[in-house]
C-alpha cells in the first residue's frame, strides 16, 4: 500500500514537472499531436534559433563568424546526441537521417556475394532500401526472421544483423544480442528509439546505431546521428569522404588524414539552419530531464493501450515503448476523420492498423480526444 502511494506520488511529481513542457510546442495548442514517430512537434525555441541564424547571415553575410558558429554547433549537437545514446561524442557522426546512417554502414562494410545480412520481417523501408541496394549491386543475400528471434537466427554466412531497436509498426523492442560472435556486428535502426526510450549503446551490444533528429528529439528534418562502436571504427571505411572528413584538408594531399573516431562519417554539409534548431530543441527537452521524459511518455503510451483495449479495440502486441498500434476498419479513412477532429496519427500501409506516437508533451486529454474521435 505504502509502495503504491509512493509510486503515485512520484508519478504525480513527474506530471507536474512536465506540465509546462507542452506550452513550448505551438502545434499542441489545437491538435492532439500523436505523430512524433513520423516527425516530432517543433518547439518555438527551434524557430527562434533558426531566425537567429538567418538574422546573422542576412546582416553580416555568411562570413567567418557564421562559419565558426556552424562548427561550434556541430560540436554541441554531437555532444547532445552522444548523451542521448549513452556514447562518447567521438563515437557519434552527424548525419541527415536514420537512413543515411544505415547507408553508411551497409555500404561501408563492403559486403559481397556469399555474405548475408540478417534482418527482421517488420522493418521500415529506411532500413530495407540500403539492404536491397547491397543485394542488387553486390549480390549480398538478405534473410529475415521475426525480430524477437534474430539473435538465434544468425548463421555461418551472416556478416551483419540489421534491425530496429524499436519496431516502427508495433513498438516492439529488439532482443539482446549479447550472445553473438564479436565479428558479427549489429546495426540498430534507432529511429523510434533515440529520444523515445532510454538508449545505452554499450548495453545494447550494437556496433552501429543510426537514428533521427526530427522524430522524438523534435529537431528539423535533415538531422540525425550514427554511433560507431570503437571496435568497429577501423573496420568501417567512410563512404564518400569529403574535405571536412579530413583532419587538415590543406597542404600536400599526401599528408591528409581522415578524422579519427566516428567524425569521418559526418555528412558533408550540415548548416547552422539545421543544427541550431536541433540544438535548441535538445536543450529544451534536456532541461526537463530525459528520465522524466522517457518515463512519462511510456506511462502515457501504456495508458492509451489500456484505454483502447477497454473500449474493445485490438491493440497490436507491443513492448514498453512510445508507440501504440491498434486496429480500425479503414485506416486511411480513419486518419482523415481523426485529422478533421484535430487528432494526428498515422496509418501503416498494407495493415489494418493505426499508430499513435505518445510523447511526454501529450496529456490524458489528448488520449481522450483520440478515443472520442474514434467512436
Ligand atoms: C524504424 C524507422 N527506420 C527508419 C526510418 C526513416 O527515418 P529517416 O527519415 O530518419 O531516415 C523511419 C521513419 O519513420 C523509421 O520509423
């Protein structure tokens, strides 16, 4: 009884501490926005940061201060992403998307005929595209198995396991890969992981973790990250390095050296127009505390799953994540209907499902609005 009370008190404190988080996101004023799995709500601070970048560029021209500021923002963004992943900043590359991170790993490993990539049977096209390209161009074999069974499905030809950390359709979690041989790297697609659930890349046992800045981290589209474990940094050639991938891209080219750690995998151009809003969003969320954000979002998501079940809906099997997927009769029509009622969710093409993405910025009222608009 005492334990229940303490748990309730802690939950209430969390709700109170996060109460005004919502006020930073203009879209939440009108909409029950349950779509961060596609793109997170943009905070006002991101727009202000973007305006500042443009003001400086307009008034001063894009000269040295603009450039210096851009480089400083790279460091800040890398450090903030690294904290989200439980990694060292040197082990994190800045990318434009989850997909780009996946491309850099799959193409970089230079797999060929006779090599197999093991994946799951419910992956997002952002992961599958680069695998298909490796098959078409280099004759790599792709084999799939259910996400939960992947660790035991590894075979003698498996040279890479590539799968979601959190499944995009049902919010299920990847299994532990601790038992895998060291020379079989795991690439986790963390598009629905980073910012949504706690991530600890070392505990996950992955060699690579690719994730997005525009979803659960509420940054602009065109931001993302790729973690490369120290043990794999020398074994993953950089795909298409450009001059910024080098430590000192000046002087005789015989002396040029690729940057150490994961930085050599940085995307060539990531302007302050993207990095400043991304950093502003991360600063805002970080100020509320990631533990509180993760806990609140997952509590609300479980509450939504329970409410849907109680109303007689079939909820797809899920883990303790921020995605809640449930059956409706005509998913595209339901998305339209809900949108007209001020509720943003998405359908999952080819399935009977709608997916609600629940963040710490949502409230029980948002969930009630979804339920109400469904009936
Ligand atoms: C699991 C998963 N992987 C990859 C992607 C593609 O993400 P990005 O646009 O960051 O490449 C998504 C987007 O929804 C996703 O949910």
